[in-house]
C-alpha cells in the first residue's frame, strides 16, 4: 500500500455525497485535494465543511474545451476520481429520448472527456463511480444499468491503453446521499429500511463506504482494470 501524503488528488463531483466523502478521507491521508463541480457556490460550501487544505475548481464535464483547457494548464495528477453525473431514470418506453441522451451525456461522456484529457503522473490512477445496476438490472432503470456497464467496460479498456496509469471503477449499491433529499423524509426512511431488509448486509450504504473503496484503489498499486462492488450484496441478493 502506498501513501497519499502530498499526492495531488482531483475529485470531480466532490462538492457533496460520495465525492465529498472521498475528499474528506483523502485529506486525512495527507493528500492535496481539489474538488471540482459546475457550481462554485456548492464548492465553496463544501470547502467550508471540509476545512483547511482543500482547493476548488469550477469544471463542467459537458464542456469539452473547458475540460481540455483545465488539464492543459495544470500539473499532472496522481489520482482522479469521477463521481459527477445527472441521470434521469425511468422505463425505456416512458423516459423521453432527450432525457436518456442527457443521462448518457452526463455520466458516460463526461467521464470519457475527463479520461481523454487528464494528465497523470507515471503511477497515477483514474477511478469511475458506476453502480450495481450494471450487473443487477432493474425494469425501471434499464438505462442506468447500461450506462454503468459502459463505464466499467471503459475502465477495463483504459487500464490497457493508459498503462501504467491504473484505471478502475467502484460500483455502489443504494447509498444514503443528498441525491434522495427531495423525497419526503418519512418516505425516504421507509425506502431505506425496506431496502436494508432485502440486502445481505442488512444496512443501506453511506458515502464513507464508497470513500473507503476509493482510498483502497488509490493506495494499492496492483489494482487496475477492476470493478470494486460496494453494494451490501445488492448484486447477489
């Protein structure tokens, strides 16, 4: 296991949820952490909560030129994690095609642009956040499963193309993040309790669970081309 002390870590989508949890743990490991997202206001709020040592960068993964300019003008990165995405959900025959395109644009093509433009140190790493629907399809979230599977396939291919840079994916299950904050509190709690009862782990995941996996990937030189599932057993339950 290698150290993150003074390593340059970029977390895209680091202003909330899973990305912010990864930023917090990387900071405790001594990394020089930059969190990036489209919203400067959210970044400033997150930086205030994370404390000293955090740097922010306004970056839209949908802006091809902006992504290229960001990486062209900076130093190389030791580790890049991509957690940013907006993916409208619904059955294929009911989800508007425009929403389906936006989902693919945000989660897959956004990650693709970063992978294409990012500049890494020789033993750097790139990590995508996918999701367990890639292997456990849902009749109401077919597109999400397809996008996650595409991300995981992209990680395996890039592990060969970008070698010796290491490329991996982390596949979360149901995670209690601000993504669910728009739901009524009671309904959200009921959903989590029902989900936990159906999972082998008997608990719903927390952002810190995914952060643990991210730290493992960043600090394990032998990990590449892998998809690490952290889903409470959702893929097998």
